[in-house]
């Protein structure tokens, strides 16, 4: 040990190294070489794209200031506003359906369980777009029902998205309720609380905290799924973001409206996703 | 009624035992955990149940307030069979405080609210009254100044003492302790045992499942050794812990005490 030469900075000298150190050095050298290669490959691709791309044309097609300017203020005052109304409407409806289905699925009565299972399987298994068509086109035609409007937008889209979200949320909410430790129920029951009182004051408040992150996640998914409502056809006052971008694109066949609509979505979804992360971390800490 | 070899007759002074188990059996599927237990706890007495893990002692305790549903036999509280289908379990449980190994405090409520919740919702005490009782019992367990803390802000020992306070606030006639100190860091065990010892000296009827042999020796009126679902040996603490008769208890005590 003592005869290995050591330099001032603590590194071992070249001399007669034991196998342990020689092998370690070889591995470090390989790792360094791989790191350099990775950087080189990335920089190469970046430079190639930068040199070969026709940036003037790309900017004109995707980031044209004139095409962007005409979108305002309607893209915010109408399209984003409507997207939010569709999202919140479907979310509130979805949570209500989800809570009902979760409770039914945990019911001691078999028919209720079957109903909930059937509902969940159907609406999770169908493409959302098909559900939107069935509710938005099929139902008014077949039954002669006219869906009412809320906040100036038709409810057909909201209802269809709520039906789909409800199926997913049922499982989320059920997992939250069952995620409350058994000891909590035992403690409550040992104090003489009835089953329903235990559910109300001990289980639900804790389940609620558990499901806030996945619930927020579902809201992000819903926000994006409102784009599917473009397929229902909308008017100038009921248009949501994606359809708004699509309509603006048709005017002078420029990509910019899509990009601006995309930025609108991201300005909503990224803070929500960030919030989910924060809430999850907080839940971890309080466990 | 009693088909057990040694009919329990621990205290002749008490007419009706606070807790009496008659031929208590419990099976989880094919696994028989309790194989016919007869035990009686006289009022104001402290009974400690010792035994290796898996011996059925926790299951026995949990059958006393029917958190665990007995497969057979009877559980009598103050002479009344609570395994009868007509029995209102919520009312029974109001009279039996229970303390768990994992504390099971409600994490979304402060210590004070943990202690007031059942008082308000079950006993229908007013907010002021529940608050007053809660502060009194928190003071009794030495945590008056922690009333506003949340469980996550308390040490394990403090959480367990809040859990004891929560049970005491219901003015129970008897208390069940299910390995109340087993989940605690060693230096926190003493505080909880002190509270339990004080309760015992104040005349609380206690059925205590524990690994703390010192506590059993000093505080218990009667020690029960369980092994493989039966009561293997029982008697006064000095006798059971000092001069064990059966090889199984001798082995158990050697293992526990050699540390």
C-alpha cells in the first residue's frame, strides 16, 4: 500500500498500480470517452439542422407575426375561454359521475357493483371521439332531444367528455378511498363511530387529499381532450382552441394559428402539471 | 358453561368481570389463531398478555371489542354477551378504549381535534365541552402544549400519548392496549409506559398486550402467557415471570430477557 506514489493533489501516480486501481481507471476513462461522444453526436445533429434548414421559410410558415396578430383577442376571449368552460364543465360532471360509480362499485349490493363495472368498462373501452359522436350527433337525432347551453356553449360536448372522464375518475376515486389505511377505520370504529360517520369524517377527508394529484392530472387530460369537440362543429361563439386554430389556418394556410393555439394549451397545462408534482410531494411529506 | 380446565377466578371480590372470554375461537380460513380462550378481567385490574408474535395475543385483544369477528365462543363485557347479533357494537366500543401499535391518529386533524372528534360526533358533546375534556386529557398525558400540532409534527411517543388521550376522552370503563410501545424508538417507550402505569394506579381496567416484561412485572395484577392460540400459563407476575412452569414459557422468557 505505502509504496504507491501519490501526487500532491491526492491522485495516484503511474507506478506499479494494484489491479483494483488499474481496472477502476480504465472504467473511468471509458465513461469519459462515452460522454464526449454523446455530446459530439448531439452537437453534430444540431449544427446539421441549423445549416440545412430554410429558416426564413420556416419562420414564415410557423411563426408569422401578422398571422398571429389577427388571432387576438378572440383566441383568448372566445377560444381559450370556451376551452376552459368545456374543461371545467366536463370535470365537474366527471367527478360527480366518478364519485357515484366509485361508491356503487364498492357497494355490498351486487347489481350496483355490476352496473358500475359495466359503465366503467364501456366508457373506458370506447374511443372518446365515438362517445362524442353518439352523444352529440346520434342522440339529438334519434331521440329528438336538444341539449341545453350553459355559459353560452352547448352541453353535448361537455356531457360526452364527462361520461368518459367519469369512468376514469371512478377508478381514481375508488383507489383513493381504498388507499386510506385500514387502521384509520379501526381507530374510528373503536371510538364508537358508526360506519357512515367513519366514512364521512375520517375516510373521505383523507381520500380527498390522496386523489387531488390524480384528479388534477385528469383535468389536464380533459383539457387536451376538449380538442376532440372540434369534430362536433362549432359556431364562432362556441369554438374551442383547436377548432379556432383550424379555422384560422384555412384563411391563409399558415401554421402560425396552430402554434399560437398550442402555446395557449401549454400555458394552461404546464402550470397544472407542475401543481400535480407539488401536491404529490406534499402528500408524501405528510405520510 | 366453562369447559376449560382452569376456570378463571382471579378476583373473588368482583361479582361481574369487566371482560370475560368464554371458549373464544378465531380462525382465518384454515388457520386457527385462537383455539378456545377462557379469560376474565375483574374491574380495576391490569392483565398483561405476553407471548411470541403469532401466538394470537393481538387477535384476542381485537376480539374483545369485535374489531375482529370471533369464529366461536362468547365475549362478555360487564356480564353482557356482545357477540349476540342484537348487540349495538358502537355503544359497546364507546365504553372500551383501544390503543394501537401504529397509533392510528387521524393525520388530517390536529392533536386537539383527534381528541374532540368522537366526543362531538359520537357523545354529542358541545364544542366547548369537548375542547375542555380534550385539553384535560392531553394534560394528563403530558401534551397540553401540543394541542395544535398535527400528528406528522409529533414524535412516535407523543403520537401514542395523544392516541391514549383520544381514547380517554370518551371516559371508557376499560382500556385495551395492543403492543402500544412496539413501534416506538427505545428512548420514547418510557413516556408511554409512564402514562399507562399512572392509568393503572388510578384504577383503570386494562388488558395489555405487550413485550415489555418490566412493565408486566411491575404493573400487572395478572400475567397471561399465550402460545399457539391457547393460554399456556397464567398467574401473578412474579410467579409467571419468575418461576415459569412450562418449557415453552421458559424458552420464551429466555429469549426475551437475554437481551
